C-alpha cells in the first residue's frame, strides 16, 4: 500500500472515529430518529409513575396526627364532608380531573443609570524649605506625592414582555397520600395528530377540601405544581437547532 493510500485510509478512519464520538455524545436519540423516518411518533406506554427512574416520594412538613372521634348514637362522623359516601378522590389510585387554566401576562421595563467621578491630589508644597534651595535640590526633594483621578458611568436597560395562555383538562391519578391527608397527584396525556405528538404533564399536591363535588380541581389550587406542555415530531425537530450548533453555543465563550 502506497503512502497516499495510507493517508487516505487514515482520513477515513479519523472521519469514522469522529462520527462514532458524535454518536456516543448525542446518545441514542439520533438512532431513534433515523429508525422513525417515515413513521408516526410512537406514544409512550402507560406506566406506574412510582416505578419510574428518579421517582421520590414527596415529603412535606406535617402536623401532629389527630385521632378521629365518633359521636355515640349518631350517624354523622366528625370530619365527614357529606352524609353519603364521598365520590371524590381520596386514596391511592383514585382519579380526578385537573382543569389547567393558565393566563399569565408580564411586562417589565427597567433602566439603571450610574455615574461617578473621583479625583485625588496630595503632596508637599514646601518640603524642608525646598523653595530656599537651589533648582537641583528641588528636583531631588518630593513635590506632589500622589495625583490620581478616575471616572465611571454605566447605563443599563432591560425589558420583558410575555403572555401565555393554556386552557385544557387532564385526568390525574393519586400516587401518594400524605400523613395530613393531602394528595400527591400526577397526570400525563399524549395526543398524536398526523406526525406530531402533543404531551401534557401535571403533577403536584392538592387538598381534598379543594376538590369540587364533580371531582375536579383547578390548577391554581395545586401546591408545588409542575405543568409541562410540549411535543415531539417532525415540526418540533425543525424548530430545534442542530445538536452541533447547541454544543457550540455551550462551549464557545464569544
């Protein structure tokens, strides 16, 4: 094999190694996307959220437990919310409907101006009677010890305009009951239209008292709410910058 062929083989090997490194760096996402060319995005299977990797039970400050008291010769139990059986969610595995109603609008405009000027001038005008000495002595003796001046100014402006609206409903499942009776809920919804999947995720902590009689609750009454609305598919792929550009945006300092 000639030296030219060796160099050519080396370039091919280097290119292959580079592609391998890029494939490892980007994970299996590129392989998955290549395998789904011409196919509709696959919906994720229904799974138990408590068995997902990284799941951790919610721990919150709890009051001291109180014993339930019963009144003798009475059909009413203290703490009951209705005389008949309550059909609202109250235990693990129960379902309730979350009404997602987000209408946020923010408009901020800030401006900061700052200016400062400093000047320092210190010295000795007549050091040991230097004015009475000759010119050569005056050159040796100190005159002005320190003379400094400085100035600085800054002007900063910033503005934020944001408007978001999301109105939808999603069924959530109770995954945990806290010691004080609050419910940890989580719901996930996927809708596929042609080659695009829309995904909605809602999770948080709700009070049983905030659940309406029709077993619904407004998203504004969910504590530690986590609401995610997004999607994946061909349109989303076009909207996202290429992974090489994302890497360069992170690494380049300029």
